[in-house]
């Protein structure tokens, strides 16, 4: 009988202590040995490949239930697996909203029945359910609480300080925040956007102040209640300066779109395909996001995968939905940035594995450690690839990166010792699980 079910041999393994060329032996879905492994039922030569811990995308909108024409848990997680992602956190602004245990249970069942990767769900926090959150935040499969301070897709909105504080004051786990000030944006839409149909105005009326004010408000309330908030998709230099001084309370997420595209060029080239909330902004904001990536201010990079059909996106602005697909391109885009020396490969792993552990207290995943789940994202750092709409598994069937050539691609996605993607092809669906968290 083989000592190991699977051996990953001669790869450059990214351990918590640093990278080293070694072998990893897997047995019964767990990492059994790091180092000298010789006898295995299957041995994969990983020479010249990077063996990352399994990477997580901590912000996805898969639209199920209620928006299945845009995306489903099945198609979204197929996209994730193709992109080298072993697990996803999905958002609560579905229909019905994920704001009670019954809605959560239905989504967990759909995940168990159809998903191609492991998963967890954000529980929507509202004024109405706030008193129940200390209990409900600990339900199986919950990665944290989510609030929207500004309108985006769906009806999950906590705009006032009273509504936000009701959520922040109830519970202990991380609260993820879409921080845009609804009141300022409503005013700006009248005074700044007016009757314009120019999508390049998107970053003008959803302006810096609307983001900065919301971020300052939620961090202040979090300090009052000693609550950890995770501020999502930061877009402005102003917010980053503020958050750098408030790391005792707030962790920080940035998206590849805001690191890769900037205004006004993105709107000239892509039109409403570049429309998302918060908006893609000017180059000087992007430069500050990169500074924050490299000085440690940013904790997580995630996709904010938010699909809409091309038909929906082809309407007249501003009556077009905000959001772009991204779970399949998250890692390739970040690998290309690493190839261009914008960040190290170690920092990339930090942002997509160790950061999620720190922010969400994930158990037994996202790190190559003995007895942890045998999850791996295996990457060829020298493989060049041109991203296309046609290869996207998302129901939306497009990407803002169509035609972009990148250096570095995931070539294998392994979940608990099972190869679910190899060389750009999905293999048979495995029995996936809700991701577990340390609730102590």
C-alpha cells in the first residue's frame, strides 16, 4: 500500500517560513509530510512550478438565488476552480437576501449540491436582524457579517449611523463593509451627474468624499464597540492614508481592477464594462493602492466578482448595472503584476491565503502545514496566456480583460488532495464542504 495518495514532487513550495524546492505528501485529503516523500499512488512532477497554498477569493457575488441568469453557485465556482481558487466567500445581496438562517441553509444546500470549490457565505447585517447576529454569525458556513452603506446591486442597505451601529454593536466576528456614503452620493447624483449619460462621470459623482466619509464613519463606530471591520474594495488615496493609521480596528481589501485599470482611460476603452462600485479612479489613486499593497496596509486582494449580462451592461448609463466578473481572472492578473515586479509572489500568497486566515480566522486551510487540508494552487510563473471572453465559465460570458496577455497562470487546483482543474480543464466535481472558522 502506498504511503501517500498523492505526491507533489520537486516544486517550489511556498511555506509560511518561505519558499523552498521540496516534495509534499498527501494522505486522506490532508498534508501528511513536507520533505522526503517517495512512494505514492500518484506522483506529479512540479519542477519549475510554484506550489502555493490553496488561494481563497473572499468577495464573490454568484447571484443565486434570484439572479441565476447572471450567475449560479455552480458556474461561479467553476470559474473559481479554473482560476486556481480553492474556496470562495459569497455575498448576501441575493434574492431573497441572506439575512436569516433559512436563507443561509438554502444557499449551503445549493453549494453542497452544485459547487466545484469549497465555500462560505457572508450573513447580511441589518437593523432588523441585528439583535440576532450574535447567534446567527456563528452558524455553519458563515465567514462574517456584511453591510452595504451605499446602494449597489440588491436591496441590502444600512445607510444611517443608527443602522450601521446596530450591526457593529451586536456580535464579535468580522464585519465586512461596502463603504460609500448613500446620502452624499444621492446629492452628488443630482448636483454632479445631473442628466449626463457619460459613464466617465461614474467616479465623479461617486466621489472620493462619499467613500472617505463612509469609511471614517464605520471605523469610528467600530472603535466605539471594539469591533473588527474589514473595509472592502478601497479605491482612494485618502481612505488608504486614513486606514493606515487605524489598523488596530480595520483591515483592508483591494481589487485587481483598481490596481490594473484607471480613469479616464478605462471608460474610454470599455465604457460601461468598466462601471463598478466603488468606481475605478484616476492614476494617482491607483499609485497609492500599490504603495499600500507593498507597505502592508492592505490585508486581502479579492475579485468582487459581480457578473451582469452583456445585454444588461449595454444599456444607457447610468441605468446600467455596476459590476464586473473577476473570480477566474483574479489570480492571472495578480500573477502578471508579480511578473512585472509590482509585488513579490510571497506578497501575493500573503494577500490571498494568509490575509484571509488573519481576517476571517479560517481553520486548517490556506497554508502548507502538516495536517492541514491538502489544498494547493499550482502555478506556472512563466506561462504566457491571452485571456478571452470565450474561456470564461461565468454565465455572464465576458471579462474586462478580454485580449490581455498575462505572464503566469494557475495550472492545477487541488482541494483536499483532489485535482479539480488541470491545465485549464475542469475535472469531475468533488464533494465540496463549507469552510470552517475558529470561533473562539
